[in-house]
C-alpha cells in the first residue's frame, strides 16, 4: 500500500478547496442553527445564487468580475429576505420544511431547460474565473514543502484559491466572534433559548432572526464563490439538498455555537473521507479486501463515516468543542 500518497492526499484535504468552501457555508449555518436556533435547510441555495450570480454576470452579461461578486452577494441578501419573510414566523420544524423546499425550487430553476440560455441547464456555466486568476500574485508552478517523505504541494491556481479562501474564513470567524460577544449576539442566543422571553422584553424577534438569516446566508454564499472560482464552473446539482446536510454534519461535528467549530468540523469531515477512501482503494488494489471493487469504495466510505458520526451523536452529541446546551432547539 502506498502510504505516502494516502497521507499526502489526506493532509492536503485538511486545508484543501472542499474544506474551505464547506467551512464558509458551515460558518453561516452556525449563525443560523448554533447561535439563533434557526433550522435553515436551504444553505445550498445561498451558495448557488452567489455562484450563479457571478457566472451569469460575467458570461451572459459580459460585466467585470467584481460586478459579478457584488451581484452574487446581493442575490444572497435578496434570497434571505424573500425566504425569511414567510418563514421566520414559523416553528423550527416548519421553517426547515419551507427552506429545504425553497432551495430545491432554486436548484430546479437553475437546471431548467427554459432558462438554459441564462443558467446553462444541467451543464451549468463556465468561463467566468479569468478575472479572479488575473489577480493571482503567484507565478506559474507548484508550491509547498516536504513533510519528511510526504510531499504537500499545490499548483499556483489552487494556492491562490486557498489563500483567498482561508483569508475569508479568518475574517468571517473574526466577525462572528466579535458579533457574538456584542449585545446583538447575546440577543440571538436568547432567541435560541426562549424567544417568548426576548419578545416580552420588547425586542423584535422577527427582525433579529432576519438579520441572522441574512448574515449567515451571505457568509455561506462565499462558499459558492469559492466553488465556482476553484473549479471554474457551476452546476446546479452541486447545490443540492445533500450539500446542506453535509454542512450541518460539519457544524455538529466541530461543535455548534463555537466560532471555530464549523472550520474544525469541515477539516475532520474531509480528512476522514479522503483517508478512508485512500486506504480502501489501496487495500482493494493490493488484494487485502476482496468483497468489493474500487468502484464501490466511494459509496462504502460514506457508510463508514456515517457510522462514525452516529457513534459521535450517541456518545458526544455536542461535537468536538461544543456544549450540549448549545444544540437544544426550542421548537415551539
């Protein structure tokens, strides 16, 4: 078995593109679920409208890259307002149903044949990332280091995405930390615990929930930008329901209502998936495992990771850094 390759790909996944984009989406969900108690199952929609906002602005409208970023952010804000007005008055379980339905509607609109000239149908859009890579300060080549015999290198394009992505994560974590230490953040936590008590103190619960939904949606939309720029394309099926469920898994894994919880959760999630995939693939190829072939490894790794997550929820439901009190949702 090629342990050097397994360890190299695993370590790279800990700080890789997938970890970055899901960490950003998870920071947004942490604001919704961890701090405010909102069961928003439509986070993938925020990622999608941001990615498509950038793609359509550049490829269809022919506008500059930075205009596309602004359009994507405004689309995320508009989605939060449109999704929040009819849903934030609902109970937590009804909110979850409505948001997951809204996200699926948006995905199907992006996939629709009727709007293929704009969104590209099931093929999506591509060719909108040139403006981003034109800002790349790293000359063409590979960058990294050798950790003993293990090489950890990224090409100049991936490195630029990672630098921008991790900078965004640091900024977002700093914003969340400062906000949650402020009176505004304390009101959000109070809403999570007992919104009737907050309402009795004269606070507009709906207004605070809307602000939380917008902030978390905008931060989550940054993950959509990173995906589109890293892979130089956007496809509607990438922003499916399972994406939001993965994000929730990362939040709970790292610890809800903890600033670094979503980031750590995203790193652990992808490290486990990549490591298990690498080990199983090598074991099958070497003949140590005979009950399945390499085509089945991808699905089997999710079974193993899923069983691990079940055990985590049984024995430590608050996650790595979390507190059980932080995941108690008042669904009245």
